[in-house]
């Protein structure tokens, strides 16, 4: 019975709370029990707050018992908050020894909105060091492993969020995405992950002025992502870039009859694993069965996109973290040092050139999106790399070809470069090694509802397993 509760979506849990057939205390206890049995296999939590969560669950249960009319939209839903997002009074390590004891003086706007909506803080989910790598390996917390095959990575930087939801250790988790950090863990752990357009979910300064970085979530269902978005989206007094007004997101599947959907298997320049390719084509068939017309399109993007992204992201990281090298170099992960050092060498001209590449990317993608409601493509080019993969030193081979950058195993970061586009990753199947694969649904600028509509219809046509069988 305990694991049945750990399989619940937030939407299902809330319905049962309201019907009084389940209490928040029972759900929290089931999650804590499962963590005791399988948590070590994925290593998804940095800090836990189990006693406090039980106390908060008891208060939520009392609110349901009283039938209070002002119940909050996430009342009693257990959540993990990424160990990169500040919570006033708590330690946020960012997976880095330099911040092992750093206590926050402020709470991130989206985190505050989730907690104010009644979500119960169960744990802090592990992150790659400083949110840099697409694998969650740190000297501070160790290796976070894939919920379906622990020999492989849980992704990054929100690896703990993806692994914890998939392993049934928490009901939903928040996450953030600068190059794929929501969608990669969602993909490799067989979950749904949503990266909203820039400005939709508020951020603290100066991160709010970095358009590539977006705040979002990872969940077992598209509906749960909608629950989270309805809480977190909207203008915030501390974020000048936050957008006024919130789009109305669909809650139920709708017909896709007559929709035109664009399909790209490689975004023009990726080598793609045959299993990923096959699962993507199968996902495209699900959209056709739902009534959509799916047409493969050719993007003229080249590896100049990769080069531009590498320079721009490294420069941004170095600008904020270069000071760590003098004191902490020997205690940092090799990838952290490599990215910071590379970023320190990027010139203003090269940074500007990266912006020009972004412009050319949308010159070609924009007309495609004008003719199609969404673009679909793989989330990762390879199901997943090994759990202990070290991007700074390890070779990456896809379909027999060695890759020029460790970032070529995930197909997410081109859409961080196009910051106004909403993107969701949903499961597309499994590889032979048991690792899930994912499909990205890319919408027109600021068109969140269409992405959710497509994802809900796909989920209805191809429901996915909701809990990895770790036990």
C-alpha cells in the first residue's frame, strides 16, 4: 500500500485529500518509508526535513478536516526544492563545498509561491555543482543515480529532482534550466518537465536578467506541471523581467485534429542514438493517431550553434563564479574548473557573436513555428551517459561517432538560446538498458497553453509508468 501512495500524482493526491480518503500525513509517511528502503539507490536528497514535514502534514490534514474554504491549491503536497534555490534560513549548498554551510537570507520567488500555496518541504534535491553539469556528481553529496538504471546518470543539473520524483521519494519537485537542467533529468528518469518562457516564472536579481535561465518543475504528469505553473507564474515586485498576466492552461486532453506539427530528429547537426530516433518516431505516430499532421522538417542549424552556446554559457558562469578558483580550486569538480577557466577567455566579440547565432537560429525556426503549432524533437541524443561520467575528461560517443563536446548528448540547450519559447519534455519510451528517453515539445513564443495542450493529448495517448521499480 505504501508504494501505491508513492505512485500518486499531485492531482490525484489532492483529490483524495478533499474526499478524505487519504490524509497528507499518510502520504508523507509513505514517502519517508520509501526513502528508507530505496533512497540510497538514487541518492537524490541533500537535506531532509522529515519531522517538520510530518508536522506540516498534520496541520494540512486539520485544514481538510475543518473544510476550510480558503484551502491553498497545493495544500499537503510533498515537494523537493532544488539545492540551488534559496530558502530563507536554510542551507543552500549548490552542491559546492564553498557553500556547505551557507544560510539563505531570502527565498526564491517561485519557491515562496509553492510553499505559500501549501506544498510541504520534504527535502532539498541534489544539484550538480553550481548547476553547471548535466550529470549530478559532486564532492559534497556524491553521485545521484538514474531511478530506472542506477548505472546511468539522473541527469543534471536538477538530477535530484528528476530521480526523486521517478523513484517515488516525493510527489513533485521544483527545478531550473540554463541548458537543459529541467528537461534532461525529466527525460532520463521518465518524467515530465517544463521550462516556461523567460519572464513567465519570476527570479531574483541578477538571475532574472539572464534569459537562458528559467524556473520550472518536474512531475509524474502534465497535469501536475500545470498545477505548479498556475502557482508560480506571474509578475513579481522583485523581478522587472516578470510578465504581467498568466495564460490559462488546459486541464484536460483536447483534440489535436487538424494540428500541423513539425518533427526534427537531429535539429540539423546532432548525431542521434538509433533507440532515441526510433522512440521519437513512435512518439510522432502518437500525435498522428491523435489527429495531427506531423511533418519532418530540416533545420539548417550547424555546430556553430554548439560553439556559440559553449562560449556564451561558459562566459556567464565565469562572470559569477571565477572568484571561487583561488580559494576552492582543489575542492571543485573538474567540470566546474574547466567551464570557469574557459569562460574567462571568452571575448566581448565572441559573446556578441553568440547573440548573432541566436538571431540566425530563429530566422529559420520562426517560419517553421508559424506554419506549425509546435515542433517536436528528442530531448537527449543518447538515452543517458554513465552515472559517473565526467564531462571535463570523458569521451562521448554517439552512434559510433566521437563527439566534439560533452554537451552533444542532450538536445536541450538550443532552446535556452531561444529564451521566449516554452518547452516541455515528456517520456517517449525506453532504451534497451532500461533508461527512459524523452521528447521535447517546443511552442511558439510565450504560447504555454499550446504546449500543454499537445502534452496532455500525447500523455492520454501514451500514458507512461509513474514509478521506477527500485524496490
